[in-house]
């Protein structure tokens, strides 16, 4: 029907009912770019669907209704279309291109403006476009334009005149080419090329910009910072990373840490024969503009980090920060996606990647705060398992530079800089795409193939190809040796890519390896067997130069020392002012306690995340011993995940996290202590050994060039150092995502709340002794471990009342460490029936969760709470003092437990009851009394309400 | 050493019956399925579908065939579709295999592929009624009519489901009744009152609460929940029997030995 040899098939579900409001019906659209022969049409129809479920037809005539077709922009990854094309090739139709999308029909009587509004809502303009056909219109006008035109591009590099430019001109050049290099960096580049007496090529300039970027080189964390703080002499900090984070790891010097900050992921020992790796990344900006694709490729990226230390991914974790789901449309910042839509997209994106790769998503957190509306945070973490001592990481001159997996395209080129402006569809189409879309099956093939190559010893080094594409991956691997690269050999998705685009493409699902020539044949056979494309694109040389050629001509020739060591150390200024005091709200009258508790249990931050978490497979691989939801009803929120990485090992690994940006608004130093305390509480509560726990830092902050933003970052880093050293928990990996700010219509920029995520991995010495949080039996004793203070500042309870408070809880680090160790000893030596850490919502919420998870009741006397004397009731019930646990112990073990806790704050504060009533009193007076069913109802309500996803 | 080696608790006996765990790009339960088979007494080999298509004699040399769970080919064009089209190159050999009485088990994505291959009949597996992927533990019961020996010694069992396209859709209004009458409905989703259509006990909205079906002879079984995820201590949640899924793999090995 349409011109240029494209035609299409519509596939409709046999059961699909029209939308009750708009009468819209939906079909899948399959567009074929090849002449429609009888044979091809038969082959296409045979692949379209299952006749029990669907029916389909070639679109051969105008429809009498409105048609809205949504197809991906040319160049945007369409994994389904690619699979369709592959299947056709296997059926004897090679070279047929296929794109897939959606075809919506609306009644002819629908007014055109309604059709246009609906079309806009049905399409995400960053990655796809909608075409509207009026009733009776000839179909297919847009089909041909879903394919990348087959045009070629010049293969040569362009010289960029830079010698002799003044600072303003250099600044303008950096801006116009989206290099994101400040003028000091541009001057350094200029003086380097002045020595060489030539101008750089575009590809050289781009390579330097990528290598020196905040993302790749952590310029802020390496900068010299002049820090100002009232009452403290000005200090010069010689790099946050070195001074605080790495320093803590060095001071602790844990012998079981195998790799910290040196590789794509941190690595620790697991038993004698194995090692466990862990990395947590963020993918904030891509998720803000395209939630599905951003989160999807965030997972794909961090999985590659773990494959980059030659490990197999065995678990994922996701921590998500969104704006409030209840945000009204008028409060939504211009250009932002509403939090409910954001949640739905991000959750679908994470599920699509993790589920398809078969990596269980076992742990995470979901936070809601107005500060994240324009800048949502998506933290993706992956745990890896590998045999000990098989982590090759030394490039040898003469090794081949091998790229495996996906093909280069325009995906993600300059994504970070482009994404700071709103793109219109035409702009996106002409760029191909700035947003990456993932194909998890391509990465799964890599995950299947790499362990085979590792175990055969077929490579010398490996790294992930992520931000900056080949320029960054090859550049980094060749930093000691140099390399010669021939861009003509790099596989591309379509013709027409410029040399620098091939070099910088952030196309997904690629890894770069150093393969010795003698192993190349066997290596490529292994890859072929698993369906992984592998291409040698050059050689690691030993010349110390990174030389790139295209069509026989050099397009880049860079000194690797300049590239990796030539970036000027930045000088930044920071200031820190404690926030001004605000009035505290009045003390809660006792009779309100039940309502306050139920309202906390229903708070989006505390209430069950089942509506999200059950979309992720947490059971695949069969390693998940401690599940996200625990207890006989599968509803108890577990403190941490527990994994059995190796079936015949007694031990396991616990995964937990600590994050609470509310504290950061009060005191970022305290926030760091609290986040580490929380992450440790989580893993210790399930049986993790506090002395065998490694942690990861992820900082998401605003613009570090603004002294107030940087001041809070400095305080948080200081807290990270002090807490890590005090707990003896080394940092093994980390990542920062800065510049998370948005501009209001009146030009003001607002930063996200400075957010620190601490992720913990902890060895569980004996899985048979792992502990879960639901109450286990009536009659047992409840101990409260850890001291309670007047710690309502930053609490959930106050936030529900619109108050932040003035003081964040303080962690007594030595007591906290002693508490964790004592609890861990008790778990090893006696029967601890249940344990739950006290966090959001304090004692009352923790006890309620333990009860509702089990269907058992309890009776607590808060006069017995250590430290409660003289505290208001609400502070005891809902205060969030750190380092605390509620522990259930059988009566016959209670004395032994107390003995074990001799040196730490610990009191019997209650008992477990069989009557399914939740009662709290002070002395003889019960002032909080409700049924466990009421608690459960409050906790479970938001599964289907208000989180943008239904159960 | 691979993660499969990490799972291997004891070296398999040399006389153990050979099992093929047939994998495709995107299969992701093949390792734990191979482990379950080895725990049950088989020698399990994970074989790529393209390798089997090139070496069909491998099929003949095996005593049982298992199609594991996952997202073969990304579930593109419908779950199991593209995988089944690759396996279809062995259709004749596969039909002879089934006719010889050797057991064939399809789990989740493998069940979907067996349906597409026509080795199981009576319906199709469509998108969940909820419209999304779902992972949760469910209770299953074997109806009194079920005849497959692959579920011997099982009346009621807890297993996890994890799928987006697990809703059994019958080919005709009387198809479930015909399947039941023929002894082919093997497991049903149940709540306290027996087979149920209600979410979440029936997590997909399956017709007739169908969670597993067999062929008439009983040697081909397709099951939506994952028995291989409940074969080791600690895998089952509180209140459910640890290792209960192993029974199915033991039955498979027993049938393989008898056929």
C-alpha cells in the first residue's frame, strides 16, 4: 500500500475490549521493509501470533476510523523488530528490516482535538513518534520513515581550530560542541596542542572531553576543596575520594577485601574458593526524560560492571526516589513527568531488564519526596559471583582490542548534555536518538558466553563499554599501553555514522576485551556459539599513544599520559551552615497514638512496596533464601535479602541499604553516619556478620560548583569516613552523580536533597541461622536493643505533620558497633526467633510490622525502653534513634540473651501474644490497642492505591 | 568452573540417566533446572538449541528433555514463539521421542514453547489478566482426575510463579472440561476453598485455574510455576515444605529409567 516497498501487518488480541471511555482499540503494528511477495507475506503472517490469542491482517485498505500509529524513531533500538527480522532470515528471508509499534483505532466520530490529545498521550516523543490518519486516509504514510535511511557519511575527521582562541572563545567552543569542559580544561587542551603545533581533530577533542568528564574522571571528588565552616578554620581538602572514602578503606585494611575502587566493581572474599563483587550505579538523568529506557539501561549498565570483573550476576538491587505520587498537575514542574507515570515507567524498565536476564531483584527501597519530582533518582546495583583468582586485568602489548555484543549507533551520544534541554520530535529524529534503549537478551548472551571464555583463559582484561563508548572503554584499557584502533572494523547498526559518532556511541550491551592473538580463534568460536558478535578492532601497542584510523587515515593520535593524567585538578569552594532552628510540634496526646501508628503504616515510604516488588522476579537462580517479603503470609518487609550464592556452602550473603535524605537537610554529616548505621542494621538483623561487611557509597547531589551544595557533600564525606572506620566496614566501590538540579520558570535552580545511599554486603556465616522479622510464637520475650533518645528530628512521624525538626539523630559509634557485634554473637549462639531493625516510624512501626507479618499480637511497656525515662510518648513510639533492634527470644533463652547483651543497652519490653491484638502501654496503662488486622490493612492499602501501579 | 559447578553437590553417577536441559538465548533457569535434575539422580547437560538442531543425535541419546524457564528470544512475538520455531526443526525426532514414552518437561517459558510446538494441547498461554509480570509463591493441587506419573506423590505443593504470560486460555469453551476428562489437567491454583479464579491465589487469571497440563499419555508435562526453585533447604518460605519441587524431578528420572 505504502511506497518504497514498506508494508505492515496489524495484530489484534482476540479478547481486547475497547477502552470504556474513548472506545480506543489497540493492535500491534509490524512494518516490513521489503517488497511484499506472497512468500514473504506468508512467512510474516506465520510469525505474527498465536491464533488462540490473536488475529492479524496485512493493512491493505483505508480504515473508516481514526488511526494513531506509534513507531520508534529510526535508530532507536527495537529488539522485537530485530528478533522478527532474525526469524525471517532463518526462514529464508535475509536482510528484511522490521520495525514494530502500536496501532490504535478510535471511532470516526471522535473530535480531532481529542484524537490529537490521545495521540500525544500514547507516545513518548523522545523515543517514538505518533502519526494520525483521519478516517478513510490511505494508511502507511509514516512506515518508511521508521527505518534509518541507507546513506553514507564522510569517513574523515574534522580539524577543530583551537590554537590562538581566547578564554571566551574556548568557553563558547566547549558549549557549542557539548564538550562540558570548563575553560581551565580547554586551556590545558589548547596548551597541549600548542606544543604539538597543530589543532586537535573533532574525535581527539571528544575523546578528551569524555575522559575528563565528571562521569568518567570524578573531577569533583578529586578536586582541591577550600572548605569554610563557622567556628572551624578553613581547610583545604586534597580530594574527597582520597581524603575520606579511600582513606577509610586503607585505615581499615581488611584482608578479605580483594579489590576496592580499582575495578568496575568492589570485590570481597566468599569462602575459600569464591569471590563476591558489588556495584551500584545511578541512571538519573536518562530516567528523568524516558523512565522505561533510562531505568532499563541503568540495570544493563551495572550488570556489565559486574561482568567487567569477570563475575556472573546473581542479584540486583534497586533504590528509587520519586516525587510524591499525590502531586497535583499544577505543581508539576514544566517538562517533568508526573511521579505516578515515572514510577510505572521505571518499574517496568527495571523489571524488563532484570527479569529477562534472569537476575533476581532481591532488595531495594522506594522513597517519595517533593525534592525528587523533577530529578528522580534511580540507583541500580548488581551482585556478582566468580571463582577466586580468575579475574584477569592486565593488558599485554600485542593483545587484540575486541568489542563484543551490540553494534554502534547514535544511541546516547552526548545524552547527558542533550538531556538538559527539552527535545522536539524532529530534533530527536535527526539525531537518531540520544536515549539508549536496552536489549536484555543481547546482554544475556554475553553473560552466558563470558564465563566460558574466562574459564578457558581466553582474555587478559575486560571492561564495560558504557558512558563515552569505545573512547572511554578502550582509552581506559589502553592507558598504560596505548592502542591502534581501526574504526572501519567497528560493527554499526546502520550506515551513515561519522567517525566520532562510532567512537563515542553509547550503544548498549557491549564489552571490550584484550584478547591475545593466540586465543582469538577460540574466543571468537565461543562467542559465536552463544550468538555474541565479536570483532577485533585493533591492537594494544605499548607505544603509549591512542591512535584511531578511519579509511586508512588517522583521525586521532593522542598521548595516553596526557589523556589520563593531563586534566587539571579543579579548585572548588565549599561552605557549610547549620540550618536555622524551627519550632518543634506539640507532644502527641496519648489517645492519638493508634491513629498515628495506622497513618504511618500507610505512609508511602513505610507501606508495603508489593505493588512494585512483585513485578520483579526475586526467585530466579534459586539463591534467594531471605526473600523481600517474609513470614507465613509473604507480606513482612524483610530488613535485608539473604542469598545462598553457592549451593554447597554453609554461608551466604546479606544485602541491605541505608538511605534517608531527610536527615541530610538537618545535618549531612549525621546523615552519613545514619545511612551506614541503617545499612549495617539491615544486614545484621538477618544474620550478617558486622565484621565481614563491605559497603558502597553513592552520592547524588546538586551542582558542586555552588559552595553551599558542595559544603553538604563535604560534610557527608566526612561522616562516611568516620562511620566506616568506627564500624570497621570498608568502602569497596562507589559512584557519584552530581548536577542533579532543575531550573524553575523564573530561572532559579533547585538541587535535589543531597542523597547518600549506602549499600552493604555482609557475609552470613551460617544460613541455617539466618533470622527473619515476623514474630514466631506466643509467649516469647521481646527485647529492645539500643538506646532511645529524643530523636524525632527528620522522622517520618514529624514529616507527616509537616515538620522537619532541628536536629538529626546522632549515632554513638562505639556503642553501635558493640551492639551489632553482641547481636551477631547471640544469633550464632542462641535461638533468636525474630529480629527487626528500627527505622522509619521507630519502635511502634517496627513492632507493628513484626506482628502483622505473623498474625500474632504483642504487648509492649514503653516505660521499660532503655532511655525512655522523661521522654515524651511520641518520641519513644515514633522517634528514629539509630542502632536499635526489636528482638524476639524464646523465654528459655532470655537470660542467656541478656547476658550476651550485658555491655549494650537492652531491656525486655514486651511479650508475644496469641490474641492478635497489638497493645502498647506505659506501666499499667495501655494507651494503644488495635487488632493486628487493622495494622495489616493500613500497611497493605497502598498496594493498589496511590503508587501509580496497581497490584 | 562455572556457577553450575558451584551448584553441584555430588558428582553425578556414571550410570545416571542423561537429561538435556535445552536452552535458548534468554533462557535463564537452565542452571537451577540442571541442578534439580542432578539432585534427583540424573546427569544433566545444558544444550543450546542451535547446537541440538545441528546435532539431533544428542536428543536420541538422552533419556529426558527439559525446557527451562526464561525469556527465550526476549519473548518477542509472544512467549515461546521463536524458541518453538527453532525446536520445530526437530519436530519429527521430538514426536518419536515422546512416542517412545520418554519424559518431556516444560517449565514456565518451556511450557509456553511446548504449547506452541503442539506437544501439549487445549489452549494457549496468554498475558496475565493483571497485565503485568508477577512473582509470588502459590499453592497448587493435583485434581483427582490427573493421570501423569510425573506428579506421583504430589497432592498439594507450594511453588513460586514468575511470569507475564501465564494465563491459560482454552481453545474452546469446553476445552478445560475435555482436558480434565482426559486426565490432562495436572495442577490447579488453589486457595483455602480449592481451585480458584481469584487473584492473587490464581496469579494469572488462568481458565479452570490451570497451572499445569500433561499430554494424554502423561509423559509430557507443562507447568507454569517453578519446581526447580524449591529443591534445596531454605528455598521455600515460612510455612511451606522445603524441597517439595524435587519430587517432580525424581518422577522424571524414574520415568526416564522405565521408558
